[in-house]
């Protein structure tokens, strides 16, 4: 059994090695490969990749470089295509999501009960950093709107932590290049009638001063993506 951890990377020089350490330290009994997709970082992140084998001996890496910035959706499309694992998980590089949650995220799939697992920031008793009220409102609104079209009862559609049996995500054609990928994938999973589970996760969100990238404009684009993929593939 092999787990592919797909990590889209864009200007994460300060956090890249730390998130890799955390992924490698995740308490799971599964072999793992790290699929790093650099979406044309310009802050010096790319200078770190040749040091990976020295810094993390014995770990399995695949580094894929985009020659122009295309967006998170495009990075995930590349990572999913190149992943070799039986199970694939999305991991952001910015330390907001903790790989210590991997056991609970993987369990429904390993038990044979689920094809897809979402990690929700809005259920369960795990710790959460207190930050932006309107971001929380926006996330809940987007999830509600998505649920109205997919007939799912998710609590956190926009979460980074999505885990798939490889055959599920490899059979989905991702068209969104940017943050519309979250509602797109959700709509197509719902349409495929895959077994979906949701588990509560911890969350340590970043402030804009700390490098958070998503803005209200991405929320508008997510709404358009929900409407688009509700009626088309």
C-alpha cells in the first residue's frame, strides 16, 4: 500500500522543509511518496529542491515544475496525474493543516468504508486558531451552495484535506486551474456516487501578514465554479 501526498507549492520557501518534516513524521503505517508540484515559485523555493535528498535521506520525492504560474487546480491536476499511490491525499505547504490528522483521514478508506474522505475544520473537537469571521462565513456559504447542487451534507467543501482512492481522482478530469478546483472535484465526486466520509481535523490558519493568499475574489470564482459544474462536466 502506497500513499501519495500531493503538495502544490507556490512561494513557500519559509515552510516547505517544515511541512515535509511533518508529513514524514505522520503516525501512519503506510509507505508514502511526496509529490511536490511547484507552480512557478519566485521566492527562492526552487533552490530548495536539490537539497531534499540530503535533508530527508530515505524519503521518496517527485518534484514537478511548472514553467509558468497556473494556479492550485493546475498543480493538483499535474500531481494527481503523476502520483503512483493507491491512496492520494492533498497537503498544502503552508502549515495550516496538520499531518498528525492522517490516521483519522485514512481510516475510512483503509477500513473499506469510503472512497473519498474530507477533513472538516467545522466539526469535531480538535484545536483551531481563531482568525477571520468573514472567512468562516464565506466557507460555510460556499459549502451550503455546493451542497444544494450536489445533494451532499458536507460541512467543509473548501477544505484542503481531501483523500481519494487513486482510481476515483484519476478518473476525474479537472478543468479548473485555480481555486475553483474544490467545488469542481466535489461536484464530480457527487455525480460519480462515490462513498464520501467526513472527519473533524485541527486547523492553524495563517493571517495575511503570515502569507495567506486566498481573497474574496477567489470566493466569487468558487461561486461561479459551483454553478458551472452543477450543470456540466
